[in-house]
C-alpha cells in the first residue's frame, strides 16, 4: 500500500471503531443464529458479503427456514431495505465524482456507513474518495468477519456481551446530537424523528418505516420554502 | 438446512438484489445525462438529517412503555449519550460510556 493510502486508512479507522464493536457483535450473533438453523459459516458469510444489510439478513432467516417462497422473501427484503433509498438520495452529490469506486461505495451504503459518510467531513490532507472508500470497506469487513467468527466458533465460545449492540444506537444518537447543534439542521432532524414516532404508533414496529418515509417526504416537500430559507440563511452566515 | 443448496442460493441472491436495487435506484435515476433537478437536490440536502432521526427511532422501536426493565435502561443510556455528547463533543467517549451504562444496567441492575 502506498503512503497516501496508508494515511487515509489511519485517518479513517477511528471513525469506524463503534461500528467495529457493533458489527463484530451483531455479525457474530448472525453467524451463530444461521449455524443453529443448519446454515454453516459458508452460507452466512456468502449472505453477509453480498447482501450486506443486517436487518434484511435477519429477516431472511425466516425465508431460509420455511417452505421455499422466493417472491415473499424478495418483497420482504425490499420493504426492510427501502430506507436505503433515502441514503442514496442524500449521497447523490458527494458520490457524484467517485470514478471506479462509485459502484462499491453505493453498494456498501448500509445504515452505519451512511451515518458516518453523511455526517463526517474527510480530513483536509486525505482524498475524500479514499476516506469514503475505507469507511465503506472497513465496515463491510467487520460485518463479514463477525459473521464468519460466529458461524465457525459461535457454539464453542460463550460470552456475556449482552447489550453491546447498543453501541450502534449510540452511534446514531451521537450523530443526531452533533447535527442538532447546527440550528439550520434542526428542521429536517425534527421532521425525521416526529414522522417516525407518529408512524411507529400508528403502524407498529414491523411496518412503520415505509409510511414514515412517505410522511417525511411529504412534509419536507410542503415546507420547502421555509426550510430552504433557513438553510440559505445559515450558508450566508457561514460565509 | 430446510432448503436445498439451489434454493438457499436463490434466497441469498434475491436479498442481495434487494440491497443493490434500493441503494442504486436514486443513482440510476439521477446521474449522467439526466441530472437531478432542483427539487431532488433539495431533498438531498434535507434527507441526511431526517434519515438520522428515522434511524434513531428505528433503533428504539422495540421499547415497551409499560415495561420498566425494558424502557429504563434504554432511556438512561440514550440520555447519557445525549448529555455527554452535548457537553464534551467527543464521539467515542459518548458512545463508549453510553454503551457501558446500558450493558451494566441490563446485566447487573435490571
């Protein structure tokens, strides 16, 4: 690896530490669960490598353990994965000029990677492209390695790490607070939280995401004028 | 294994396809010649913040309001992350302490 890449990797790694903890733990748990259903490390790693979507992978365990119904499995994963559309819309600009890496960066845009790349400015002396690439690659590796360890050794090792998965909740809360500190971000942040809570109460925990996404888009669209004005004003002040 | 190898491969392939479709769709629609218009650009400016809000609620979706052993650790841990991060602005510290608080609460206290 050449010097500039090493430097980018060094600058990137600290940002991924919470994901390292969370993904090794949840990936491990996934590997163990798959193994307990008769799908060894080979199968779970294949899934983690190519599907790379935690919630959808957990949901697909049902599809892997009942009568073969591919259409059902596909529709269910589309529903569980629907929120990724928001992440990609958010990254349209940042990922526009990413050259050969673009495909992989988009493929790897899971919840955790999105939360980091959308909220973190690459350090000045690191090429943005390399920064985004290493965040994506490291997170992907943690997930696959966690899965492999779970599939291989899960039934041998027993650890009391109950609650470690909270680190991912903490990651999102931390980013939320960081964004909240800038006044002009509060409008959309508030809309995201309130619409989600309302839909959670109306539709229940297993089917609130898509209604919440629709409501968020609707309200953001209705408030286009005031929200744009606040953003614009914030930009002027920055200048 | 409930399914045979071909069926299992098909399921894995379809889950992977759903990931690819949802992540690539906006890029497929708004790149190259068809550039995103003003409205999509505006959505791209607002959705990062709304999405993090959605994710926070998504993580806490299983909280049961009537069940103290379930809601109290979660709320104390989230609050400690919020307060610590507002005060110190050190992401790793906020997450580390918050997670430790949560693990102690659910394993030792409740």
